[in-house]
C-alpha cells in the first residue's frame, strides 16, 4: 500500500470496466447515530454490491478491549501474529457471543481484503474514530471517500443512551458508570478516548481526503437525508456511481439482507440490538424527530457538543445540498 502521506491525483473511483459496466469502490465515514446503518441497508439492495460493515471499527474495538482486559498490545498485522489474534478472537467471542474470524480484526488485513474484492460494487460503512492518522496507511487504494455527519446534540444524546444500554447489557459497566444518571460520555464511553469525540475524528479524515485525495469529497447530513430522501439519495448514488432507482426509497424491513454483510462474525449486528436494532429492521427513511434543545440534554452531552460544534459546522457548510 502507498504511504499515507503521499499525494494522489484525486479520490475518484478508478474507471475500471466490468462486463456489466464500471465498478465502484466507496467508503462512507460517519459519526454515530447519523442514520448510517439505515443508509447502508438501503444501498445493500443495489445489485452486485458487496457491503462491509464497520471493519476498521471492530479492529479498534478489539484492540482497545484486549489492551484493557488482557493487558496486551494487539499488532496491526495479522500475519506472524496469529496467536495474539486468536486470543483476541476468543475474548471477542465471550463478549459478543459470536464466533469471530480473527483475521478480520487486523487493520492491515482489512485494507488488503478491500483492495482484493472482485465484486462490481463495494460499499464500506465505517466510523471515522476507528482509525487514527497512524493507521491511514491501511486504507485501501482506489476508494472514493464520502462523509455522513449530524448535529452534535443529536449525536451525543442518542449515543449516550445507546452506549449505556448496550454496555449495561454486556455487563461492562461498574460503579458510577453503571447508573444512567451518573454515566458520563467522556469518562465512561471507551470510544471517546481518542480526543476527537468522534466528530473531530470525522473532520480529520475529511481534511486529509481534501488535502491528499479529493479536493471536493461528498458530505451529506443525516437530517437532510431523513427529511428529503427522494432528493438526497439520488444525488448521493450518482456521486459514488451506484445505480439509483426509486425502489431504493423503501426496502425489505426484515434483517435478511444484513446477513450478507462482511463482518468479523456472523450474527454480530443482530446481537448488538441497542446499537443497530432499529436500523436493521428499517424499511424506509423516517423523518427525524424534533432536534433537542440545550436544556433537554445532560451536562456531558452538552459539554461534548460544545467542544465539537465548530468541526460539524465547517463540514455542514461543505455538504451536498
């Protein structure tokens, strides 16, 4: 793979023809609670599309958990470190009650898997906080990077609720963190420890792409998608090269299509019901509820939102209208 700091011509998907037309390669970087899983499910119904669901995020989550629980530093490379990844997989199995494929927990392996796919369309949905600048070297060549954002008050209020519920169900919370009223996002949510609070992490990759890969990458806002899907979805599909049809505005509400997603373990998304349950059973984009006011959210949500609002606003101004 090329060095992450090397400059490339642009971030467009290469014009590679297949017997059925051009192929596409897309990575959607998003913030949590931005309707990204519903969008991924929707696009899963595009023909000849291979969907990867948060591959780098599972690498990060496993790396963080192995360090915390086992006191081990999990390498980025799978080859030559198979035993350490086997231990990581065993821990993953116990927590998520799924039989994991250990090679799917390596940053380096994920980049290679994505580059080697032979499918006509490959769509990857991932969280930007899953990968730091030190890991940009593991991003696959030939992919178009696009971004999905949402207002921080919405993100952090919904994320707080979901993470408390999911981690409580898994038995991972103790002390003050185990009480919803005293749960604090910055202190108790393990995925906020990068310092970017998920939103600046998204901003950082966006700036990297703007400066090195594509001067004008696609940015969409989750509330725009929910309020006017018939306008936003066709523009998005056209921009990334996926065939659009009006039938994409409604889809099969069962979770069957999600079984085809590429994940480190079968059944994983279905097991994490507090994070994905509503979205994987969705059948259309539902209009968003009224935005929360500042006096309706907890102090930690307000604090995180105030720290991140400037990054959101800059990306919002660059969004596809």
